[in-house]
C-alpha cells in the first residue's frame, strides 16, 4: 500500500511539472477576457464611425463654400466686363456674354467641371442643387404670358426684371406664385365663357314671349339654378385669387393683367360688362334688320341673340 501511494504522489508531481495540453471552454473565455477585442470594431464597422462621418461632412461643407466662392468671383469678373460702360461707344459684351438680361456663361472645361462638382457636393450633403435652369424659367414665363395674353411691353418688362441678378436668387419661388394665380385666372375665364354662352339667351328679355317650354316659369327656375351655380363657382375662385393678386402687388410690385387689363379691376366689373355687351349685340341685330327693311322673325329652337332681338 505504501509503495502504491508513493508511486501515485510521484506521478502527480510529474504531471504538475509538465504543460497541460487539454484546454477547456472556461480556459478560453478566461484568455479572451484578458485580451483586447479589436477585431469586433473591424467586423461591425464600429471604428471611429461618428468622428469620421462628421469630418467628411465638414470637408464637403468647406468644399461647397470654396466652389461657390470661386464661381461667384468668376461671374463677378465677367459681369464687370459685360456691364462696362464707355460714353459714346457700345459694349458688344452686353450681347456676346450670355445675351441681354442673362448672366455671363462660365467658359472653359475647368468651370464646367467645377459646376458639376458643386452640384455633386450639394447632393452628397442632402441638399437640392440651387442652380436655376434658365431655359426652364423662360418656358415658364412664356406659358404665363400666353395664358394671360400679355402685351409685348409687359413681357419685356417681366423678362428684364426677373432675369436681373437681384431676382435670380428667388425667381423660382416668384414664378410659383405667378403660376398659382394664372391657374385660377384660367379656370375663372373658362367659367366666365360658359356664363356668357348661358346669358346670351337667358338674359334676353324677349325669351318671356317665346312659345312652348322656353316661355314657362319652369324654364325660368332652371335658368336661375344654373346662374347661381356659375356665380357660386366664380365666387370660390375669386376668394382664392384675390389674396394672391394682392401679394404679388405688395411683395413683388407687379400687377397681374389679362389682355393688358389689371385683373383685380376686371373681376369687379367683367360680369356686368358682359351683360351690357350682349345687350348691345342684340340692339345691333335689331338695327341691321330695320335698316334692311326685313320683317321680324319668330325665334327658332336654338335661340341666337339676333333671332331673339326681333
């Protein structure tokens, strides 16, 4: 027994002196807890993410300011050449550098690349590029002029005003207000045209003497209902349009016109004027028949103004 005990103790001491070759999970976790875990930041992209993102944004903002300053300096130099005035001589650069009422264009591949880089930087910053498309502005102005049937003098005044350097910064916002007014004017003029077609017969006093349905009180009630609908629709449009017209006049010092007539004034009088000119048209028809010695005719079924004037 004593011999066996001594052999066991001897083998235990020998095994303690030799390195252990079996590693348990507990041993591995203990080892990991004492070491750095730099690989986690690499695996999950956690290394300096906020600091580097903020630094990149600062670089983009600085580059944006640099490109904007460079472009402004270049345009200012060319504008000075374009606007140079010498008594007794004509500066041809007023036309050659971009044309009348336009900013001088940026020349050379470097300027084009700078403009593209500026737009790219703004998009990376999450901004909408603040570069106005002159062709788009011109097409919007033409549409406004066409709908309002603006005379040439007003078109020239607007082109000069809204293409000036002071107005280019907010020309898009200004045109949006103009376009909102134009759409309401277009809708109101359409209803006014329908009202004129309606009143061509419905305001004629001779309809009371027409035979059949058109001379009955039922026809009068239907006329009244339709007339109220026209006036109600126009009133709703005018309540939206009037504040916009006043804003354009007070803020931008412009007067919105239709065929050269201030539209605020036109809204107040055009319905009465329409009825007046319809009556004048009937009087003209009567005078033509009297001068031609033609006998009066009974109104046909389609009721034109001249027939009802008999």
